C-alpha cells in the first residue's frame, strides 16, 4: 500500500504546477526589494464612497508589516492580545477579499514594542511554495499556501536574550533554500540561515550588540550561489547564504532602519547619506562609486527606476541621478513616514503615519498630484499586482483597483 | 507550463485515488503518540522532521477527535503548543469550509474542566465562540477567575461592561461589581480602566498592593559605570550589605539611605531620588521580604537600564540593555523565597548616552505568582 501511495504521489507531483511563477510581490518591498511596479494603479480612491476600493477586509489584530501577494492570495501578519502575544497569519483571496485561512500562534519571545509599532512588524516572505512569517518576538513560522504548518521556530526560545523592547522589524529574506533572519539588538545579536524545508539552523553568526531594524537582502551571483547583504550601524556585510561565511565587508557608519537595495551591479544603502557601491566580478569588496550626504533616508529605503534614485529624507522626497548621486529635485510632503513608497506608472505612492496618502508625479520635477485621507495609520509598504494595490492599515487590509 | 484536458483529468484521478488510499482513520492511541512526537520538539529545529509528519497525520483527524489533540497540549512546551494549535485550527477550519460543523458539545466539556491545559482551553473557547457566538456570554459570566488569562481578560471586559451599564442607576452596586472584577484583573490596561471607574464612583484602589510592588528600599550609589564597564564589576553591595557602613563609590564614600515610592506602580526614579542626576553610574537597591512559607515566585522588574537581581545572594536575572523601552513586568525571573526573611538586591546601571530619550534611570519591582497575582509579604 505504501508503495502505491508513493507511486501515485510521484505521478501527481509531475503534473502539479508550482505557484512560483505567480508569486509576484512576495517580499519586503516587492520583487528584488525595489518597489517599482509597471501596473496602472488608481491615483485616487474614496474610502467612504468606495470609489476604486475593490474590497476591504478586517484584520484580527494590529501590525505594521506589509502584505505580500503570492499565488492568488494576499497574506498579512497581525498581533493582538494584552501583550501582543497572539500572532496571526491570514490569507485572503486576491479577487474577492474573502478570508481563505487564518492561523494563530502564541509568541515565545519578547513581545514589547513601542506603541507605534507592533509585534507583527517584519514583513512575511514567500518562495511561491511556502510562506515564512516572522515577528518582533523572533517567532518564525513556515506554512504552505493552504495554511498547513510546515515548521515553527522560536528563535528567542533558543536564544532568550534576543529582543528589543522598542520592537524588532527586520524582515526575513529567502536565498535559495535558506531563510535568512537578521536579529540585532543589545542581547543575543545574530544573523542566521535556516533551512527552508525543515526549519533547522544552518548557520548563525554573531552581530554587533546594537539595535538595528535593517532587513537582509539576498541575490544570486554568477556561480549560482546566493549572497546576503546585512546592513548594520558599523557597515555592510556580504555573507554566503549557505554558510554565513563572510564574502566581503564595507566598514562605514550606516543607518539602522533602512535596508540596502541591489540593482544590477549597484548597491545603494544608507551610509553617509546614501552610498552607491559597484560590485565586481571577483566577488571582492566593492568600490564606492559615489556618496551623497544630502540623500539621508530616515525610515524608508531607497528606490531606483532606471537613472533615477528616490530617497525619502524626513518628509522630503528627493530625486537624484542614480549614476552620480546629484540631486535633481525635491518636494516636501506632509507628516511622518515609516513606509517605503512604491513607484508605479510614473507616480510615487506615499502613505504617512496619520493615514494621509500623497501621490507624487515624477519626471523632470516632482509634483504632488493627489492627497487624501484614508482614516487609519499606514506604516507598511504596499504591495502591487497587476493593476491592483494592496495595503494594510491599522485594522484593515485593502485592495485598490479600477472597477 | 500548460497541460491538455486529458492530462489534467488523469492527474485529478491519480490525486483522488492517492487521497483515498492515504487517509486511514487516526485512532486515539495513534493521536496520543503523534502529539507526543510533537511535544518532543527541541531547540534549533530538533525533532522537526518527525513533528512535521505527525502534523500531516493529525490533520487527517475527524473533528470529533479534536479533544484528543487538545489533551496533548502542554503549555510548558511553548513551541509544541504552537504546532498542535496549528493542527486543531487546520482541522476545524477545513471542516467548516467543507460544510461540516464544530463539535461544540465535546469542546464545551473540555473547556469546563479547568484542570485542562490553559492554552488548549483557550483554543476550545475560540472555536466554540466561532461555532456559536451566543455561547460567549454564557461562558464569560463564570470566567472571571479563569486559569486562562486570555479567557479571563474577555470575562473582565464583559463584567466591566455590565457594571458600567448600571453605573448611573445603581452606583453602589456598580462599585461593588467593579471591585470584584478588579480582584481578578491581571492586565495593566484593564486594571487602569477599572481603577478609573472605581475612583469615579468614590471608591479607592491600592494599586501597589494589587500588583505586589515593593515600595520601600534602601539605596546606595553612585558606583562607576563609565563605558558601561561597571555592569560586571562586583561592587561592595554584591559581597555584603551593611546598611550602616560607608563604602567607596564613584565620587567618594557613600552610604545607604531609605526611600519609599509613592508612585501607584511602585516606580523609583533614581534621577530624582539620588543626590544628583548621574551618568555612567550604578545604584543598588536593597529590601527584605517576609515570606510566610518557602515558595517559588515570579520576580518581575520594569527597568529601562542595565540591571541585575539577586535573591538571598543568588543572581536570578541579568540584562545588560540600556534605553530600549520599559514597562511593568518587562523582565520576569523565577526565584525561591525562604520562609521568613529574604534579601532582594537590585543593580541599576545607567550609561552615558546623551540623547534626550536616554536619560531615565529607574526601576519598579513586584512579586507575584505565574499568573500575575500579587504575593505580599506577611508583614505588609
């Protein structure tokens, strides 16, 4: 009987389409960590009149993580309870907004955060087969797209001093078959590579014992292996995704909230304002191409679209030449920002902490072309698929699209 | 990749046959063994492979076997509880989505037995109220003292709402109900809300006693913590405590002095209590606790500075963390109190950060059981 089952299962597997090809916004800040989208998103929507609001779904708790879109799902994390100890992963149908499944867990690590943040701060990530949801409490859960549990790790259960009572927010990254987490704080501070199939620890490297909210960024190099960028206050490290061994290090004073961006052979990251590095074919320490101290990002990470670099500096959006770092134009926005904006069809979409949406048309100059309230704080970067925009506010998940 | 209709039909047939031959009934003994496999999960992914197989098997259970899985919950194993919870949620959610029902009677029976695991009872409660929301009120009416603090929290919200609904017409009765509710409350936000309402009705609340904060301390400082190096230096109070002796501190000889906090949450603000506002400095706080028996307790500390706690000379926690937020119960450590006098020593280390948000130097400490219920000294 067992043999029969194995044969049937094998036959079936040959015909099962994976969802990998349709996992089109499955990472923090979207594909390649560069939230540039080519769909036609609405420039305005009306939360009361329902104009361009395809659906709005209730969430079981708060969160500042971003939604991700994978397969035909939108997946979002949340936390609730007196001490934010209740963790949720919820999947919604992209078309209808109906809840497909909800899984809940209890945090095994520290759950304290600043009131602005939440235990559900890191953005989940998916490889199209599994979803990896991570929390400030350093709980890491792996589910398949139907919500079946694959494994559950309590990283602060294993390393009890890991945690920051202001809240952790670094999102996990997938590098081949490895899930990489960056857990930097004043206690047990480390980065770790975890087998995506089993949840077992493949490697763990100590990191500076300082608070850091930057997220790891993974990319594949010529030999097929993966490199992971780890930005922290003392510099930018590149490590091998399978072993955690250092590939190169650029020691510079860096920001501890923004995350690096790799586009082609260029890396943009928050050091001395913004610095651009040029990767070389030898895989040795890259050279600095330029450094622009006027391009200081606070919370939002850089965006690059062709020749243009966008940096949100406080409440000022700055556009610079990506090749030189020279400032092209700048526009002052309203409010305080945590979310990295996304760029779509020549427009940057900004969500501020007070729930004000500001849309800036970009070109030779920048211009705020739309500004409207949505009534709830938004701290996470939106996701975009096709002509639809998904964002999570304090209590809801929204789909915005033309009818 | 695209397939012909014929191929898809063949594939579907294969899947159906495979499904039919791969879903054997899972009996009670097997469920017990499978939950044991999950409960054997260890750190760093130990036991995951077997646990994952067990999850897959348990997910095939019938909804009427859910209670057998709930029986396998052991809240002392926080990791395994999450694995088991995922199984229960998956089975019941799949049942609902395929037109099935939730086994309310068996879940109600499981919930009613307060000896069952608190986390498992909470899961039962959530699915009962999912299946029949009208049962919520019935359950919560008698759950003010529930061992599951999550269920209790909802019961308290429910009781507060009831009391407030009669506040205008029957103030004394509302006050009585609020006081009763407060005695069960363990979460800070609920305690604050109930206290406000009690006081608005002319009542009084002794918050330090409700929480079990220790408010009277002997203090000494400053000792040197330049470069945060003093955190691991064993200054004189760590060797012996003589409240009469002068010892050498950072800026000369220093002596112990007594201070009682009047803060409702037992907070001691060292920047105002110490002779000056010191940076790169360490203070020690000492008190005694009379216990009427030998007992295990939670020592719960809120402290935005580096800290260590000793109970009767035994170090029970050490946290070299500065200015990363603070709250009541921020650090929780278990300790054993002797019958009679117990000595509690706290080390509070301030660093030299200059930012405006990095100036606080303070702590608050309480003693309670694992549910947060205050344990008071026998002489209080």
